[in-house]
């Protein structure tokens, strides 16, 4: 493996545990936390994400990357202190049928811009939101495999985006640079990219088409 990373995951639900398993498989170290004491997710973690360590959220500090996989309507309850100074992946989506109507997400260009502002001093990278938790382990392929699935990566922080691209590659996906964080709206709920299986080449075409639409409206 090229680069072993320490990955923290906030949220031990469908996405957090699926990403956790795939991350352990890729050879990284994984700590997983919720807003509850580590003891309460210890057994679940041992059974569902073998190889990962259940921790209190404060113990995610120092991770190379922290992945936030919490229902978006709960974003204000997230302990943002632990995220400060870190590269953070926003894997969350806004879906009013599930989250309820939340004004700031109705009007935002990209939901991740709201999240970036709320989180504060973090290098936020949007990705992993547009692949179903059930697909993540199934669709993974080694680098160079024909028709390898791609995942888009958007951020205002270049180095953070590069690090996350390395991580995405290690999970078994081509990482495609979607540009700035605001461009992440191109792979939010309701878009063609969201939950679609695309190669890197197809992804670039879709991202370019979306960028043209955004410029002309
Ligand atoms: N489902 C998918 O296929 C998919 C794919 C990509 C992205 N997403 C997005 O990922 C996010 C999570 O989805 P999910 O399906 O994994 O949700 P989920 O199964 O409901 O799991 C949510 C997890 O977050 C924890 N949590 C809740 N509030 C928290 C807080 N303040 N701090 C830390 N942890 C907290 C929950 O703990 P408790 O159970 O103890 O409350 C639970 O472990 C959503 O925004 C969703 O749109 C979903």
C-alpha cells in the first residue's frame, strides 16, 4: 500500500460503517465515533467494522482525515471542536423528505458550503456522498481496472483534496477533481452523478456539462 493513513469516522450508521470496513480493507487505521461514549458502540464496531477502534469523538483528533457521516439535519449537534485544523470529508446529503425542510440548505449553492462555514477552521472536502453505502464495497476495483468507477472530489483546499484523492484511490475508485467546494452541487442529490456509476472519463464530461450550466444561469 502506498500511504497508510489514520482515518477518523464520525457516524457509525450505514455510511460510517461501510466506509469503515472498506478503509480497514485498504490498510488504513480506523477510529469510529458517534456523539455517544465509545463503550456504547464498541460491540457494534467489533462486529460490523472488524479492525476498527470505537472511540469517543474527542479521540478523532490527530487523524489524517475525519469523515463526517451524520444525518444532515443533525449537523448543528456535531461536536465541531474535534474537527478544527483537520482535513474533513463531508459525506452528507440534504434530502428534505428525510431531513425535513431546512432553509439554509434550500437556498445554498452547495450544502457543503453551509457545512464548511459551520465547521470553522477545517479543510473541507466533499466526496463519498454520491455512492450508496451498499455499493461502496461492491464497486471497488484496483487502480487500472477497466471501467473502474470514479468518485468526484470538490474542495477549496488543494492539498486536502490531493490527500483525499489518494484515500479515494486506496478505497478502489478513481478520484476526479470537480473543482471548488461550490462545484460539489454537481454531485448532490437529484443530479445525474448522484448514485450513478461513471468512469473517470464519463465523470469529467458530466462535471464539465454541469459547470457550463452553472455559468450560463
Ligand atoms: N445511506 C447512503 O447510502 C448514503 C450514501 C452516501 C451519503 N449518505 C449521507 O450520509 C449521512 C449519514 O447517512 P447514514 O445513512 O449513514 O445515516 P444513519 O444510518 O442514520 O447513521 C447516522 C450515524 O450518525 C450518528 N450521529 C447522529 N448524530 C450525531 C452527532 N451529532 N455526532 C456524531 N454522530 C452522530 C448516529 O448515531 P446514533 O445512531 O447513536 O444517533 C449514527 O451512528 C447522511 O447525510 C446521508 O445523506 C448516505
